[in-house]
C-alpha cells in the first residue's frame, strides 16, 4: 500500500464519524501545490548526476505551511504527499498556527561528500525559493538532514530575499536556531510516554521499553526515558538491534555511538538481536522511531507490547493498525507522538520573527505545556467517543482545519 493511500484510510475513518461532506473531504484531501524539480550536480569525481527533488504544500487554512526536508533514496512524490498531509493534521492537533508541507530529495546522504550535499541543497533552494518563505512555507530538518543542511538552505534563500532567518527552522543556534530544537521530537515522545503510562496507572521504573531506531529521534527519546527512570531494554540502528533484560546504559550507548560514527555496532554489555526480534520483544512499550511501514499485517500478530508510541511517521500500516486495535493494543499516533519537533520549530519561528531568543528552560517548559495539553484533549475525546487515540487525533485535526477553511471562505 502506498503511503498516501494509508493516510487517507485514517482520514476517512475519522471523516465518517464526523459526517464530513464529500465536497469537504475532497477539499481537505487534495494538496494545494505539488512541485517536482531536477537538480543537476557535478560530483567530486567530475561526473554530472541528476537528482529529483519534491515539495508538496498541502493546506494553509490555519497559517503558513510547515514541514521537513528529507534526504533518502526512497523519497518519491507519493511519500512526500502523504507526509505533507500528516503535517496538516499534526500542526492542527497540537494547535499551532501552521498548515502542512513536506519536501525531499531522492538521495542517500551517506554516499555523498559535504561538498556534494551543499550543492544539492543550494540547487534545490534555487528551484523552489519563490514559493517558500516565512509567511508561506517554512522547511525544517527531517530524515537525512540536520542543522548544517538548514544553514545552507538559509544562506541560499537569503541570496534571493535578504535577511530572513524565519524562512527555515532547525538551524544551528549560531544562525538564529532555537536551543532545544534538535532534541525536541525525541523529548516530545518521552513526555507523552510518561503521560500515557501515568494515565494507565503504571510506574516508569516497572516499564520496559524497546526503541527501534537510534537516530535523532530515538536517541533523544531513549535519553529522556532513561532519565525518567524507564527501563530501556532494546535499541537499534542500521547495524542491528541490541538487548539487555536488565536495561541498557543509555549514556554509554550514546557515548559509544558518538565514538563509532553514529553506529551502535559493538555496544558492550548487550545481546545483539535482529530488528524483527526487537519489534516482537516482550516489552511494555514499543517505540518505532525509524522508517514507516515496519509493523504490517504479517508481523502484527507477533507484536507483544501492549503500548506502541509512533515516533516515526506511519510505522504501522492500516491493516496492522486494525489488527492491533482489535487486540486492544494502545497506539499513540504519529500525528501527536512526534509533534514535538514541529512545535519547537514553531517556537524558533516565533523567536526569529520577534528577534528575541528564549532560553532552553523556556523552550522545554513550553514544549511540555503544548504536548501535555494536546495529549489530554486527544485522550478525553477518545474516551468520550469510544474511539482509538489515532481516530480521536484525526477528528481534532480535521475539525480544526475544516472550521478554519469554512470561516475563511473559498475565494
């Protein structure tokens, strides 16, 4: 199943309960603009390579569009369209004044030099700079990109439009980035994990957690959970998965990754297992924090965790989601669980517009407030309507975007 088709299944499931008209469904489903561009670059060896870049702008009824820029070989228009749609509902669920967008370039950043990545980034900006900006569409880091790519993006954009730090978020702090932005998505996952188990009457010290993915999101989530007394028993990355029943020393794992080019291979005091075994481990909380579509109808019957927190975008396919729901597995959906990143991106954008910087304490305090309030609203609606947390989140997001669309009028 294609990524966009999966998002529409969740959308229609909520829309049916809302009695949303066919006209409004169509209006909210179709992207406002979809862009595909060619990016020719001279590689370090002198060869000319041509890459394909995308930017999809889904909806701006509630404010300028917002969404990350992904560098991954599997990037295509369908995936970017799906992620842009998710961003519309995500920003609405946490009630920040944005719409949804997403971008990507179909490359493997690990196979390119810094010079090549800089050229690709700058040429991508050349192609789209006239349809993005601080009041239109604000990119941010995503899979395969980070603060450095955003610094190049900002510099290239400003060559056309002058000083404009709010045109992109996730920048280095030295270039008007926000303290706490790098940790934000993982920290948000940790905040909501704590809120969720508290609602269920569980204690962190007696909660075993497995995290698939130890990149930016998974590593910060693991650090937050370990500091909050959760027992993280399994983590993984491209080199495999690592298990310790008594709990992994996350500080040591972070240090090992830093010293080993970001890879967990050879992590001491752990048993190496497969990623499939991690997903099916006997734990209390499973956090998929890597690619989408890792829990399918094939492996869903073997998932033992009674709680799943979607740190990645779309890690559970719709068919698997239905199976897990029938088994009463509690799933905290991606459009809420991983919204910490866009929330702190919003804080960065606000600071840039005001030319005033917040401290890390204020960023964390505001993130906790937004995530906690959003979780409580989704939880309460789920209980009131007798629906899953995913459907409740979609009802809230669709409702807010739909009302903004009607109030603004079709012009």
